[in-house]
C-alpha cells in the first residue's frame, strides 16, 4: 500500500462550481477539478447551497452548511470520493424532500 506524503501544507483558498465539477483553488497555485458526482450531497444541492461554503481549518477543508457536507483538501488530493453510505444518503434525501414540502405548504 502506498502512502501519500505532502511536502508542504496545501490549503483551499476558494471553490468554484462548473458544469459537472467543482474547482478548488489551492494556496500553492494549483487548481484541482473534482467531479461533482463523487459527492452526492453536492450533486443534489442547488446552486445557492453549493456556493454557500466555508473554509475550515484555514483551508484544510471545505464545509457546506446547507447540505451538511465536509471535504478535506487532503482527501481531494488523494482522489477520495464521498464515503457516505447509501442508507445515510437516502435518509438525508428523504429529510430534505420533507423539508421542501413543508416549506411549500
């Protein structure tokens, strides 16, 4: 098994969404494009929810409060997809759907 070793700390500076992906701009000048389908909560979020993010730990991670998603820069660089189980995602989608129905009534 190989181990990913970083020579310096890479931190996120901002996130921009494009069609089908999001780009994380890092403090070392790199831009990492990530398929949005790797993160089902982001995929199911709307434009406003996706654009409402917070950098956590000075940019070590990214948090989306409206959809309760957290992604580390280390995970992005390692190519890790969401580890959320289908059961957990289904519960979140159901709760989200009920919340939207309640807002519309």
